[in-house]
C-alpha cells in the first residue's frame, strides 16, 4: 500500500511540475536558511567539553580599584582575570584537583643554522595540568609534570599544524627549538583539538583557533614573556622592570581549577576567601570580599559567547521557515482542490477516507523529504558563505549528524504539518460529487 | 464592475487567500526589520573615520636574539621607509586606529581619584603621527620633535603635552568650554596640557560607543613589538606594500617583519560581523521576496486555469479584458492589503522583541510605509502576467464544455 502511495505521489507530483517545484523550493529555502542559522547558534551555544564542564571552573577575585568597580554596568562583577602574583600564589596553595594559570604570548622561532626564515608563533603559556584538565589529545609524547612547572624548564608542546610546518609531521619529541634566545625541547605534539567555543579563553576570543604551541607558565619570569592577550589595570604604578610588571595590580592571567565534584565548589571559594583575607592584611584587595568560580557553561554565559547577531538571525530565520510552511499549505490546498475529480472517482470506486488521507500525506512527506534534502545542500552552502564572510576557524563551521538529522526531521515534519489540513479537506470531497459535471 | 464575482470566488475558497495574506504578513515583518538592521549596519560602516584611511599602511616588526637594539632598529626603519619614493610620512605607534586592538585609559579634569574618569583610547606616536594617518588638527599645535623621545620599557617618562579629539574635549570639559590649553590628569594624577584639538578621528574599537574619544601623547614606543604607520601618496599604497616588506626584511635579518597591510583591511576586519550581518540579511530578504512573489504567481496561474470557464462566461456576457485584469489585480490587492495590515502588527511585535531582548534601537516608523509599498508593487507585478493570461481567455470557452 505504501509503495502504491509513493508511486501515486510521484505521479501526482509530475502532473503539476511547477507547483511541485515551488513547494520543494519553498521547503528547501526555509530549511536551508533556518538550518544555517540554527547550526551557527548550536555551535556557539554548545557545550565544548560535556564530560567535564561541571567540574572545571574559572576563578575570579576582586582585586580591583577600591573606588570604582571593574565593570560600571555590572558592579557586582570582579575582574575576569587575575594578577600574575595572585595566580602564582594560588598555584602554590593548590587546593583543587588540578589547576592552571595561563595567558597568550608569542615567541620568535629562530632558524637553526642558516637555513629558513625566523617566524613568530603564538603560544599558550600554561601549567602542565592544562593537558589532563582539558582532555587534550596527544599524537606524540605528552605534556609536562609539576616538577617542570616549578623548575622553569624550557620544554614545548606543539600543535599538529606547527609540527607539520617545522618537522614535516614526524615524531619530533626530543628535538630542539631556538625561541626567544633559549633552547626548548619538544616533549609532545597534540592532535587536532579545537573545542568550540574556546571555553578556556573566551576573553581573547571564543572562536579562535588554538595557539601554535604550549610552553610552561614558569618560564614567563625567566624569559620575560609578554602577553599578547588583553590586560586590564586600574592602579597607576611605576613599572620599569619586568619584575615590577609581574608584581603589579594589572589583571592578565586566566585561572582555571578542576574540582572533584560540584560539591567542592563552596569549599574552594572558602579557600579563595581565606587567601584574600591574608592579602587584605597586606593592604591589597580593598574592595568587599567578592570571589567567585564559574563552571564552563556559566563562564560562557558570563562572556555572552553566543553573539547577539546569531540570536537575531535565528529568530528571523524561523519566521522565514513559517513563511515557507504557509506558502506550502497554500500551494498544497490549491493543488489538492484541483484533484477533486480524481479523489471523487477513487471514493466512488470504494477508497476509504483514510486511504485518501494516507495517500495525500505520503505525497506531502515525499515533497518534504525532497525539500529537506535540497535544504541541507543550501544550508551547507550557507555555512560556506558564513565561513567566508566571518573568516572563522575551519573547526567552527561544520554540519554534524545532529544537524543533518534535525534538518531532515524538521523538513518532513513541517511538510506533514503543512499537508495535514489540505489532506483533510480533500477527504471531505463526497464520492461521485465531482463526477456529475463530467 | 467585477467586484461581486471576485468577492464570491474569494469567499468560496477562503483558506487559500487567508494563507497568502498570512504569508505576506510574516514576510512584511521580516523584510522591514531586516531592512532596518541593514541600514543601521551600513550607517555604522559609513561613519567618517577622520583619517586618510585609503592610503595608510600598517606593519609590525619584531626583533629577536641577543644584543638587538630596539631604538636603533626603529630609527633605521623609519629612515628606510621614508627614503622610499611615494611615502608621505611614517611613525612608530603603540597601536593602529580601527584595528580592534588598542589601549584605553581614563582622564579627569581635576586631580581627584574619587571622580569617575572619562574613558578614551590612547595613542602614542611621533610628530609625524597626524600626517601618517592624514588627521587634521582643528586648533592648537602638533608635537614638537624635541617633545618626542624613545619610550623604552625601563623608562618612566612624564607626559607634558597631549592632543585630544573634540569629542573627548566635549565630554571632559563640556561643549561650551575651549579645552585648548587646559590641563587633564591621568590615572596617576600626572597632569598634561592640551596643546591641540583634533576635529575628528576614530579610535580603536568600532563597537565602542566612545569610538571618537582619543588622546595622543608624544613618544616613540620602543617595546618588543614595533608598529609602524605609513602614509603613501594617493593611489600608491598597493604598489608600495611589497616594496616596504622587502626592504624591511633585507635591512636587518635579526627581525621578523609581520603583516604589512592596508589600514583599510584592518578596519574591514573590525567591521566583519556588521558586513556579514548586512549581507546575510540582504540574501534573506531577496529569497523571501522571491519566494513570496513566486507563490503569488503560482497560485494566480492555477486560479486562472481553474476559473477558465467562469472567465469565459463573463467575457461572453460582456466583460472586457481590462475588466478581467483589473479584477485579478484588485483581488490580489485586497489580499496583500489584508496581509499588510496584519503584517504591520506583526512587524511591531518583532521589533519590540528585538528592542527588548537585544540592545537594538527602536524601529524607525518610516520603514513601515516603505515596506508596505514594496509589497504592493511586488504582488501587483507578480499577478500581472497570470491576469493577462486570464484576460486572453476567449469568450467562446464558455460555450465549449456545456
């Protein structure tokens, strides 16, 4: 029966190719536009590290100006980064299962010997805990241990792309790199790793690619690494040496902690409060006690990583889909009315209303499926367009199976919704009524 | 004329016309709101920068290795760049305007920490800075060369004089006060005298509501990364970019020369999301209008076929071709207008949603009549061809199948 209905659907669609084409096009365009915006929204609002998002926390402490809040519009907020010296002391105290302080820097990779050009590469300056904390996958070697964090040993972990550029993709562990006048030993190469959004650093860009390499936080002092990320300061301090910069009240370090369970949260904040209490004795932290930790999704919310434009577009594109569904209903209705004679005859020959209804619904589902498939193609094109317009990192724009099945589901569903009423109307045609005039 | 038969055919199948009216209503809501957003973005991108942005090149240079002398390198680079024919001016600067990366500070008019400072973008460049960006000084004077010294990280130099934009002057001192010669205080409470007022220039962050607040202090920032701002003779920018890149690269091998690029490109990057939004919404509008028009054409054609007999009969009874065309146009106009009325309500609802949920400005009411006008014109155009076809139904059709 189903096969027969599908055959009938194709016959009926062929009878009026322009109407059929319009319906398929309407659904395709509606699905194409709404799936494009939905995918962008879905990627922006997705959980970048679902297994661990509730045990990883960003740390903020209010070391800001006693006279003015960090954010005038949201005075309850502490600065979103911490000072170098606070980060250093929090690392010493520990208290989390794992913890890392970090910032973005850039180093000049000098040619070994006379061949090759020097070039600048970006680096995430971080602690060894970064890799296990954030589940970073390795191809070769591994990250560094806590002893390295203390000894300021010059080791480096490369991304797959930089390892490709420098060593042609081979196992480069043990090789040396000359950077910023120091010898670094390669101890690991990570696999492709682009959590989206970049939850560990939404401050410098939630949709950027990972830095070219990772170097230990402890070499900041010895090699005088500058930050290329944002820094926020309030205090006017005379800074003429790097040591003074490290001891300044400028906030430029991001601090993350992993806690065994969400229950340890309040305990950790209590540790922070105790630390700040101690600092208050020394004359720092003059604002009221305001220490907070945010889990990954709270941190995304805090930084509003889902851009307003993406939300506006999502809203408008679903209105667009509504227009497409409305036009499909109007087209179907008109088309089914044109089939009065055919339906009358079938009814007169003994087809039940249910059989007629099923027959129409199958036709609509076929149209919906065709529209959905074409719509997926359009959505893919749309995403390429967005990729081009916004110059996004390649990892960001992708159609995964969730989106593909959503698209097919939505299109068949909207086709069915569109077809329900017209099909019902067609069933109401009395048998033989239309035969009289012939 | 044909009002009654038209109404009767409209009433006989109400659902179809209602659906089309609904579709037109939603279309109107999307088109008007999208047009409004587009116009906002275009206006934003079109703002006057106050600079000769088309002829400016920005490049970053970074030295490495032991014994690298930053001051020496900057001096040689600027001399080298200025020796290239076609270069108007060049300076080293802490940041490039419109690039999205910059430095901000707060200024006060009295040395009192408890007063909230006025936020502004901050630049540091040499006496050639204004010329290198093509910025016009409205009043006062530029920096004297002797005021401009190399600012190395180990220095804690004081800032005797600054240039500020008129926008910053207005916010600091009020519009009625001439800021020239007045004193401003930095966060450190160190005073500086305003020696010149820039009529207008934009600062670093294009999305900031205080984009026009800029303070400039004299100096040649000599840090790890050295940024040069270079202005060329009109039209010579693109041919000079590779020359500058090559000459800088050759002159000192202990350096990396990064990103020799037009300032225009950096600004375009800052406006990327605005441009993207405007383009995406334009495509959405085009698709939507195209679809709605096609649906109107499709439905009208179908109706013509359906009503062939009726039209033939009416023609046989004396209705002229013009009557038939007018009838179709009127029917379509009625549906469109009903849709437009509903659409206006929906448009306002959507505009209200966007205004309250996002920080978008209130919809300009003038977009409503404009949108309705577009839809009227469009739907009439769409129905014209099917109506013509209807009018060409010969009266004899009426006699055929009876």
